[in-house]
């Protein structure tokens, strides 16, 4: 009988240990959620402000802005370049003269331009998004052979147009989410960094 009662205890002890383990995991999750800042207390991401103070963008953790002499050396003379420190994402901002096109003509023009520039392009989406300074047009396409996904955002400003070119690795959803946050944060109405 002694062996029978110890055999009966083993499943009960395993069940108690499993329940205790689940309770510890749940307590740890509750502690992490309770300690994480919420709402107004949550830390706001850093913002990058252009040298001419005409626009600002969110600068997520793990991203750095190219500044000063390094920015001036880039042949295409961008207004800003944001790079992910691990090399998996980049956003380049150019300032251009004002465009007088609608989204349909932009889609045709960008599709033709991208097809001339890259092989094996697969359009993903073309849509208008709301930005703090007004609507922007975002054209996204994949380059499967290169393992890249690219977005071109066209955002009008006061008498000018900004283009934001973003490149990420395909399948890098976390990087794509950060790029999306950067593009949606583009602000020409209140470009000063927020504290």
C-alpha cells in the first residue's frame, strides 16, 4: 500500500508544481505590466529635427540620424537620413519643389519609375495617409530578388514636397513597424522636438 500511496502522490505533486509554476509566470507578467509606464506617463520616443527646422520625425530606439559633414557628403543631398544601427532599415528624406499631381497620376509615375529602376518589382499598396501636416501619399513595393520592401511617401509642405524613401528587409516586421511609425510621424506643422 505504501507504494500505491506514493504513486498516487506523484501526479498530485506534479499538478501542484505545474500550478505553482503558472502562478509564478502570471505574477511576473502582472509585475511587468504594472511597472511599465502607461498613458501620459509612457516615455515618448525621441524626435529628429531637420537642420533647417522645417520638419521632424520620430527616431525609434536603435535608429540614428546621419548629421553634419556625414550628411553633407551624400551625393543626393538629402534633408535627412535615419538609419537603424543594425543596418536593417533606412529612411531618406528629400525636399523637392511642390508637385501638382493627384494620387492616381502619382501611382502611374511611381510605378513606371520603379519598374525602370528595379527588376522583379511587386507593387504592395498605394494609399493616402493622414500626417500631422496633412495627407501624404505612400507607395509600397517589394523586391523579392533583393529581399527588400520599399516605401516612398510623398508629403506636401508649404510650397514644397518632401519625399521619404524607406527600405527594410523583407520579413523584418519589427523594422517595418518602426519605419511605419517614422513615416506617420513626419511633421511640418510643429517640427520642434517634443519633450
